[in-house]
């Protein structure tokens, strides 16, 4: 590095070494923070981390050091034009001045570094708003600082412009030094000085003007894009009558141009089971993916299934891609047939350790939430909440462009975690609906303590203001997802693909939000209504669906695969238990007489701690132990948490089962000796407040037999015509009451 004095290079080197020393000091300080954070987690986490993963912790901690060194280099480049004439820097460069010069230099740089960090917040908080939200959630209570004033009063804008201005001034200083050297030399030396500038300018122009993908030809098959949010409730959209009319303007506008299924239900309100059912066209008893903590042999068996719609579309020449964050790590746990799986890796124990490390080294999520961070530490994509939702949108758009350049149709699944617990969305959505005066628990996100969740589940007795706050946070998450839906649809329109793409807006399941008889979460029960199994399913098929079309017939997520095969001409499968819904979409049929079947998911906690049961029923429940006893870490399966094999049969047996028709809903809760049944007339009692099972109406027997058939994997051909709603099918079709086993 040449500067305007002979000692310029030495000054630069001295500054760099000093910045490296300061960065390593910051690094050591964060190690203390890591220990404190780790001690604050569950006792089991700390024990396993220390006893089994101490080496992993040390390796990850060492692999973060290059990030600190890069920050030191960046600060040196940024600040050298400002400090290159400092007497203390000159003295240290000449090894003069002693400790006094060293302390002056260190003290001055600490102040300037702090100023640079503060100015950089404007740029990097905007690029990674989740970090600022995290700071607000973790520190506002004891600092009294409202970080969102940075947005409200445009402080981030001021910081951003100031930081960019400082970068520009620094770049101009270096340019003048370069220009002096360029004009000082002649011949090949001038060329040597000019070549880097030419190459840099060419690279900058190339990055700023990427080539536009070519338009798809008219004979290319229709593309398919599924845009989904984890845990998105059907009833929280404006188009479905929700009282907050501004919650989902983009989805509402899309629904006005599409067909809206008003009664589509999932077979399990849990992510991996639900997606596998949707893609395989089969119910869980048939496909075998029954809980999220699969063993290695179970995951490999699921991978080999030939009838996944993603594989069928690949056979037809589609570019198949799934893009997601931590919510979609199930696509890494089980290979579901996509050619490109751009999701976070599974939440193994190593991932939990890495997450703790990354969030204690705050420079990493702040400055390296990008491709450089992934290059330095590829495993960082495993980290919960590390990937910004907008980054998912960008990845999917890149996949769409890649398909266009290859002149192939695409099948994409874009899956956001936005509406999943703990509803930790970014500003302004996290404050959009909350009471500004609220100062209780769950102020910015749902606060979940793992130990208490495993032992007692979610709190079932919350005061109304807290429940209102939880619902407000959830609604803000819905609004953020809607924002991203609008961005994706706008990108399709800008590329001329809106009329060339089958678009579906949906979810993997719904969510319990302290509805009658339930608490928080999903997949744990069927009480209080359909909020856990019923999902939005809004589909637009160019040239087929009618604007504002509504479909009230019952449908299931296992029907998605056969429907997409029919709409795209992909090969079908005899193993599919779902049916083609295109007759409903095209208006050729108004009902397909489909019954809904579902089962609950793996429980982190014993069922006996759940609400919705009397003391007498609680004593009769069949239940297994919670996660502490039933889960283990499998070092042979990428350190994933798996269900211990000896608990497999018990976990399956403990599942509640459900059948739902147009009118009736029967719930089978396993008991120690005999099932506990709940029967509801949904026409008269949609919130399920009056249990009719003790009366044993005639329809109850056939419904029980249908549940038994589902449990045996024999539900694919079952139908429930409207004429049966009064008292069930004729005796010859389904005689008696059966299924008294657990």
C-alpha cells in the first residue's frame, strides 16, 4: 500500500495489526457470552453439549475467527484515510512512543470502530431486520430502549447515508492515490496500474446488469409454483372474512383471480408428515411418515418412494426446486424428489450448538448474512431464523430464471417459516396489530422455554390480554407472508410467467391459538374446530379457473399430487389414495364425496397435561413420555434427533384420529382399555362445544368403522355421499359399531 509518505505501507500494516488485535479482543469477549447463553439453556442441552460435543463447539468457535479478521481488514480500509496522519499511528509504525502511544491508538480506534459499527447499522439492519428484532426482543425489557424508533424517526436512513458517504469518501481517497501512481508511471507500468481498475469496472457493470432470462415459448408446459407458509390458518385471511381487512391484500387480490377451496384439510398438522402426504398422494398409515423425528432407515425408505409428484414432474422434464428456511428442513431430512433442495439443513443437535454460537458472535448475523457468510461457515444455513424471508424469494426467482434460460418448465415449492411459532417477524409487521401499551410476556415473539414445554406443554390458562397479544403477533406474521406473496407474484408478472404458471397459495397446516378446548401450536388435538387441519388452498390455472371462483366441496392435501398430475400431464400412480380435483376446478362436478381423515403428530409432552379432558378421561388416556425420554441424538444420522425405536409403537398408538364429513366430526382418542370418542355436529356446533358421543346417534357406528379403515391403510376408496349425513350409510355398506381397540 503506497500513500503520500514513504512510511504509508508501514502505517497501514500497523493499523491492520492493531485492528486485528482489537477484533480478537472482541472475539474473546463473545466467548464469555457464549458460556452464559449456554448455561441459560436447558440442563439437558448443557450436559449433552459438554459431554458429547465439546470438540464440535471448539471447532465452530475457531471457524468464526476469519469473520473477525475480515471485519478488521474492512475497518482498516475504511478508517486508514482518516487516521493515517495520527501521531500515535506514526509513532507505533516507527516503534516509538511506548505504551502511551499504544494506548492512545487503541483508545482512538475503539471510538472510531464504535462509530463505524453504529453507522453500519443503517445498512445491515435493513439487510437483516431479524437481527434488530432479536435485539429488541432480548434487551428492550431491561434497557428501556424502543429500537423501532430507528425506523419511525428515519434514524436508520440517516445512518445508512452517513455510512455510505464515509465509504465513498474513503474510496475517493484511495482513487486519488491510485491516480497519482497511474500518471506517475509510463508504458507497461501504467498499464499494470490501470488493469485492476478496468477489470473492477467491468465486473461491477456485469453485477449491476445481469442478463434477462428469455421468455418461455408457448409450447412449454405450464409451470407450477406452490407458495406456502408454515402454520397459516384458513380463517386469518381477508378473503375468508377475517375482521382485519388489511391483513392480506395481496392474497385477497390473488384469490379474486383464482379458485378458492373453502374446505381443504391436511392429514397431519405437522410439517414433514403434511408435505409428504401432499407430494405422495397417500395418507400417513400408507406412506409411513408418522412423526418428525425419523430414524435413518425410515428417512431412506421414504426417499425411495417412486410416486412423489416431484419425481413425476422431473420425469416430464420439469426443473424441480424447493426453497425454504428452517421450516423446510424436512426436505433435507427426507429427500422428496426435488432436483434442487435449497433449504436449511435439519435441526440436528450440531445445528442447535451452531445456532447458539452464531447468535453470541453478533458480527456474523449482522455482517455475514449473505453468500460470504455461507462460504466461511456453510453450516450456518442450518441456523434457525438466520435466513431472511426476502432471501427465500430471491432464491426462488433465481430458480425460475434458471428454468427459463434452460427452456424448461419449473415446479417450485416456496415455503416460509413466517407464521410458525414463535411468530418472530420483522418490523413493521411485528408491531402492526399489537397494543402499544402492552408490556406483558410475549411482547415481540412467543417466549418458549424448552424444559417447561417438554414437561407441561403450552400454558393453558392465560389471561385474555396475553391471548390477545399472541393473536396480534400471529396476525402480523400473516401480514408479512402476504407481503412476500405479493413480491413473488409481481416477479412472475414482470417475467411474463403469470399466465404460464399454475400458482397455489397454501400452508402445511393450521394453528391452535387458544381456541375452545385447545392452547397453542398445532397437531396435538382436534378440539375447538377445524383450525389445525383446515388450510387455505387458492389455485389459479391459466385458462381454466374462473376469477373469484369458490369451491365448497371437501378435499384433502393427499389430492394435490393427483390434481397436479392431471393439470400438467405428468405420469400418475396407482398407489395414490388421493383423487384428481380438476373436475371441481373446471366446474364439471360440485362435490366428490370425499371424507376427511387426520391424525395427530408426535407430542413433545405427555398427553395427560393437555387441556380439553375431564379428570376421569385423563385417567383413561393412553400416553407416552415426553421428548426428554423418547428422543435421542443419532451420531450415525448426521447427529439428528430421532425417536428411540422402542417408543415407535407407543407413539403411533397414542395418536388421536379423526374423520370429518360435511356435517359430522368424530374424534378417536386412544385410551388404556378403550377409546374415548367425541362426536360433533359441525353444522349446528362449528366450535365443537357439545359432545354427542354419549348419545351414540346412528351415524356414529359407520364413522368409527371408517376411522378403523383409515388406521389400517384402507381409506383411499372410501366415500361419504351427502345422503348419508342424516344417519350414515345403509347397514349393508357399513354395519354396526366397531373399533373398540386403543
